[in-house]
C-alpha cells in the first residue's frame, strides 16, 4: 500500500512542464527495457502509446493535447500498477527504486549492465531463425499474438471511423435547434413547442462529446492488449532464439565430436577441406594430431557442459514462461470481459440518453 | 340561407365570428380601411342581391350550398370540425402495376363512402392513375381559383435515380395522393366541386375529360386570363402578412428538408462503418476460447443496431421528407393564389379609378365596377377562410409529423437498448457456472 501511494505522488509530479514529462516517459521506457531483458520469460506489461494513434477527427493527433497527455498519464499509472501486481516483477529492486528514488536512478539501472544481456537479434523482429524442433505451443502462441495484434488494430481503426461518423450524426441535429427557433418566431400557437423542442435538439447534439470521451477509455483498454500481444510475442521470440542457440550448440558439439573421432581413427567420413589439404600436402604428424585431439576434447567437454546448462536453462524458461503465460491468459480474459461489459454499459447509457432527449422533444411537439 | 341581408365579414364593421385568426389584426375596424385602399368604397350588399361571378367570368349559382359564399363557408367550417357530421369518406389504396404495349403505369383504388345527395350511390370504387389526379388538381384550380388547392406529390421523377415502380416509391406516392383527396374531402367548398364528384365516381374518366376539353375550346381562351395585366399598388396588410409568412415558412421548411437529408446521409455513412465494425468482433471471437461467446455476442448486438438504424433512415426518407416537400409545394401554390387575388383587386381599383376620372355625375356606380368589387370581396373572404383552415391543418400536420419523427428516433434507441441490455448477462457469464 505504501508503494501504491508513492506511485500516485510520483505520477502527480510528472504532470508538470512538457520537458519533464518527456524525460519521464523515457525513464519508463528504460525501466521496461530493463525488465524485459532481466525477465525474458515474463510477459512484461506494455507502456501506453508514445504518440497518439487510431485517432478520429475530433481528437487531435497532437501529443501536447491535454486530453492525450492525461490519458497517457493514466496509462503510465496503469503500467506501474500492472508491474506492482505481478508476483515476480513487483519484487525487483530496480522497480522499487524507480518508485522511491528520485535522483540517480538512471545510473543505477545502467550499472546493472542489463544492456549487455540484451540480445541484439531480438531487434530484428521478423528475421526468421530456422529451428529444427520448434515447441508447438510457442509456435501456436506466437501465431495467436500476431493474429491478436492484427484484429485489435483493425478494431481500433474501424472504431475510430465509427466514432467520427457518429459525431457527425449528432452534431447535424444541432441545426434543428437553430431553424426551429427561427421558425417559431413566425408562428403563434406552434411557436412555444417548436422553440423548446429546438432546445432539446441542441442538448442532443452536445451530448456526443461526453459519450465519445468515455469511449476513449474503452479504446485505451483495447490498446493495452494490443501492446500486450507484442509482449507475448517477444517471449515467444526469446524462446525461439534460445531453442535456436541450443540447436546450434548441439550441432557444433556433434561436429566437434565427429572431427575428434575422425582424427582418432584416421578415417575421413565426411568431405572436408582439411581432409583434402592433408591429402594434398601430406598428413600431419602424430604429435600434431594428438594436440588437435586434446584441444577438441577440451572443447567437447566445455560444449557438453554448456549444452547441459543450456538445456536446463531452456527447460526452466519453458516452465516459468508457461506459468506466466497462463497467468497472463487469465488476466487477459478477465480484463477484456470487463472492458466489453463497460462498453455495453456505455452503449446502454447512450441509448437511454437518446430516448430521454427524444421523449422530451416529442412532448414539446405534442404541445404544438 | 340567404335571409336578412348581412354585411360580408371582410368589409363590415363587425366580424361574424369571434374566433381568433392567427393572422388577424386585433379588431375588425382596422381591417376595414386596410382592405380598401380606394377612398370611394361602396357599401357592401347582401349575398342574395349580388350577381356573383367568378374571376374567370363564369356565373355562380348562389342558391346551392356549393357557392363561393364565405358566410356559408364559415358555417360549414364549423360543421366539418365536428367529426360526427362528416358525410364523405375517401381513401386511396391498393396500387397495381399495369403493363401495356405503349407504357407501364400504376393505378390506385379510390374508394368513396358518402351520404351526400350529390352522389347517386352510397359507395364507389374506381381506379385512378397519377395523371388523373393531376387533371383533377388542374380542374380545381381553374374552377375554384379563390381557394387554396392542396398539392400533389412531384409529377416528374428522374428516371434512373428513382425507381418509379419500387414498393417504397409507390407507397410514398399513395400516401400523398390519399392525403390530397382527404384534404379536398375536408374542404367545405372544394368537396362539392363537380369535377371532384366525377373523379370519385366515373367509370370512364377519360370520356369526361374529353368532354371538358371540348367545352373549353368552345368557350375560347377567355376563361383563364381575364384579369391579366393589372398591377396592384399595395397589398392589403393582412394579405401582405400572409405572403411574408409563406415566404419565411417555405424558407424554413427548405432548411429543415436539407438538415433532414444531411442527417440521413450521415446516418448511412455511420451505418457503413458499423457494418465493418461488428464482424471484426466475430473474427476476434474466432481466435479466442473463453472470450469467444462474449465477442460473438457483441458482434451480433452491433448487427441488430445496424438493422435498427437502417429502419430509422428508411422511415425518415419515406415518411418525413415527402410531407415537408408537400408543404413547400403547398406554400408555392398558395403564393400564386395570393397573386391572383392581387390581380382581381388591381382590376377593381383600375376600373374604379377609370370611372372617377371620367368625372361623370352618376347616381349609381356601373355594374361592371360593382361586379369587380364583389369579386374582390369574395376572393378575400374565401382566401381568409381557407388560410384559417390551412393554418389549423398545418399545425396538426406538423404536430403529427414531428411527433412521428421523435417517435421513430425513440424506437431506434429502444431497439438498440434492448440489444445491448440482452448481452450483459452473456458477458458476465462465468464458464464455471455453465
């Protein structure tokens, strides 16, 4: 609870001038990168979007727009809450000092040397690594995360267009307000009814602003899972790379063992340039061969140990990754259900407002 | 009927009825001088003494209740407001398509039920097409030029843009034609018109039409343009007010028409987006396991809202816009009647002036000028009575139209509300409880 409060005050401090907000955002990014590298098997919560995306016409794509800034602030707060409620991540010391330590935090993070651990290959998102024995579950999961990203992007794009059009429908009704007022001026009995109905049309037209503002929260909830899908994919990628490295290491070990055997028995089973050159330039001396064998045997032993630890690492990774993935799945299902419910509630509220306004207008018309 | 001589309400010192007229000035005393710019106005005479004739020269039979007498007009106005004394009912329904070698057209069934003596039978059922209605309207304009004739829906339809034989178009037209005949039926003078009677009863309307044409050619061109060429100095205050009112009224209706069209357009564009939006939830549902049903539910819900919106737009197009346009057409034809009235008054004033200029010492004003004065007073009385009736009907029509518009929107939101409320339990459902 104490750290929760610290989070709140920290966030409030960030609502100051633009410069400090931008710096702060980069510190959030630094924190997230650190967590991603340090806990590769965890689906790390995503940050809110840096730039306004999936906008509809009323909402400016301006990053300085106060509504956007506010929504991003809420997004950042949400990010910290996600990390704080994660069974593994919440215990991280760097995270703790992010919340509690004002100065020198950046240096602290860099001192961990996490950047060295970061695999540069992960940056090449679409580069394929030919894995001979892929883990089916991870392949399926990666496919799922790709599909999820695609469908949520599509949903957000269309939703923005829907919002745009709905805005138009409501706003045009405002014109009724003006013309009813002008018309009422030349009428005797009908005048009052028209005038007051016109007022309700104005109310109707104005109501769309709040309605769509609320809907942005729903869009933000979807966006969070759009970005979460990316985090999920990252875990799959890391596993893929791990598997690849493992296979490469195994392959390397096998070839070294083979070389060793060949040197020991003097048979050349496979074609090699060495074999060719030795044929051309004469075979090595027994001493040379011995030396080579010894080197290889050392390498083989190292390799076997490495392979063993890599295998263990791999199994650990799969075990803990899968545990976190299950946790994530449950969280996702729960959160998205809640989001859909709140969306339905918003629609219900909008319908009820519509009924109210038109009922009021109808009553005014009945008095004409 | 024509008992003791009574002054015509338009120029007498006291009006017959105290019923407030929306456009009337506060006292009839003010009305007197305002109506008669000419200083040498003669005292009015009773209806029975008058040798009334219509502006086109056709003599009028004042003994029958169908005469253009405003007194009787007003009395009958009272009667018609009381639904119990209604004795004529007309309906337009049952559109049918006729395919002939020369053309294809639609006919409508016109059913009449009546107890009036002017009709030989108590019931009639005839089939009429649009051009028959058009003929009737022209005939009414010709024979009752001092009255406001209701409008017909647009005659010409741009081929290719609108399907003349589509159900929606035919139904919209049928409603307008029904309204047209009902308005005539409700009118105390127009409903007794001979052409209207024939329209409702004749088996072969075309034969009658030809007969009428022959008669017309016999009478020559004199019928229509008798009062042409006179210019009115100034329109009397109350008719100027009517003219101004109609100008602003038709302007505002035009604006409302444009707004309504724009709303429909925006709604249809919104619909296009919604139709893409709903299915995306379905696609997503296909990816998920636990969320599959909730997402499908949302998709179906949006689909239901689409259907509701489509219905709303259709209703507005078919029921709301046509009535607006009808009233714009009505206003235009009414302005023309006002102009005709101006013509009649101008003729009277010119003739009156001509007599004054001659400076002949005559004890009695020539009958020619008297006839003109009678025509003016008749026209004014008819027009005022019709305006009053028109204002009242207009108020009722718009009340109904706008309440209908509000209703349709309420129904739309209620349909959407039902859809969204019904999926809440589906969304909240936990898989364990199934």
